[in-house]
C-alpha cells in the first residue's frame, strides 16, 4: 500500500474482488485498500486492543471478524432503496498495538488519528474497536489537528467516567479522560442508553456536575429514540463545531448481543441504534465514529459483529445521503 499512514498496518484480511454474481456488489468487492493517492469519503480503521478492558474481553478480535463478514453483506440498503456503491470507502488497516504496553497502544491510536486528520481532512474515519478505551486517544488526535470544539454522542449502558487513579485509562474511563484533559467539555457530552445496576451513584453525580447530558434506556423506551436523539442534536448544535459518535454495542439488550463483555437486560433495540447511526451519518457536523466492545469469543454465529456491521452500514447510508452520493434501484 503506497504512502502508508504511520502506526497503521495493512488490514488483517484482504479480499480479491469480482469473484461473485456480477449483479450483486458485496462489501468485499466495494471496500478495498487505499492506494495512497485516490480521493475517498470514509475510512475503516481497526483498533485491535482489549487489554485495557476492566472485564475479560476478546474485543481485539473484532476488526478481523468484522472484515470476514464483508462477503456476507451487499451495498444495497433495501429499506431506503439506496445503493452505497458511489460512496468510496477504503480500509486503511489496523493500528499497530504493543504486546504489553497499554499506554503505548493508546499513543499509537492518538498518533494515527492525528496523521489521518492531517493527511485526509475531508475523510470520515470509522474506527472498529477494540474496547472503549480507544475513543479517548482517537478523539484526542482528531481534536489536536482540527482545533475545533468537539461534541460527543455516546451510546452506552455505562457512564465511562471512572477515576483513572483507580486503575489507569481503561474502557471505563474514556469520557472522564476526555474531559480532564480538556479535549471535551462536559456540557458537550450526551450519553444515551444508560442502564440500571451497571453504574454507581458517585459517578452519576460526577457526570452531572460536569454538565454531561444523561438519558437512560428506560427514557428511550418511554419517549422514543427519535425524540431523545433530536434533543441531543439540538443541544450540541448550540455549542459545538463538530461531533464524534461512539457506539458501545453493550448499550443493546443482552438478548441481541451475546458477544459483548458486559451483557445486561433492559438495553436498547438494534433498530434504535441503526436509526441513530443513519441520522448521525447524515449530519454534516459528525466527523468520525467508532464501534466498540464486541467480543467475538463470546458470540454465537457472529450475531454481535453483524449488528456492529449494520451500525456502520446505516451510518454510511446517512453519509451517502449527506454527500448526495446515493444510487437507487427500482
């Protein structure tokens, strides 16, 4: 691959396109490596890190299993009658991880996203985690280059504001880390899908004192995701220049996602998450997204990875609409 971006190595899996039905475009035909020169719209980047997870996690395997599913899905969104083919999506590969040094892994993520923001300022990075600790360095690298006021929309069963003094930067600390380092302001953070018996009163108080907007899974059920997301967007529009969206797949109900480390009942519906992904993809202030905390080792028939894949595809549907790059079929 020409002009390889520092700290990123080739994808863990690369397909030879054009092997199937000429009337069907599969993701494995559409998502290819970047040649270093071509202009494109969205980048896939893997972050195979799970050593920083509080609970046991094989989320480092997610990027590879995610790519294995490229041959199982097509570019055609039947519901919207939209083919994503005109949208150019390139797989930049996986960020290089140190075998034992978690801070070094985070440094690599930060530097990679710094470089992506510098070299590809119009490209929308889509980060395939990994555990949720990766959001902190990725957003830090982006913000350092862009210098804009960034908002965060987080879909998560957890607050992710644990005190770093109690165990360092982990998958439970990204939001606190972003606020404490000044990358984000608390009033520019919205968390949707919080669940009971998955957080603490002390950390809720901390988040509220920082100005974080909190929505529970119960509020989503009672008021509807369209209303909740509309409020979140309206709030951020008043203050921020751009927005980063992070999808922790454990926000969903355990019946739908057996392959997340922190399963729990009473979570959101996949359809709610797909709706949000498409709306945020279409919003011109959203500059990047990630999908985290999928553990293929705990999964059955790749059910959870298939959901994270659909989060990406609905996000890209929104992005294609934003860029007016849709092709419909009768």
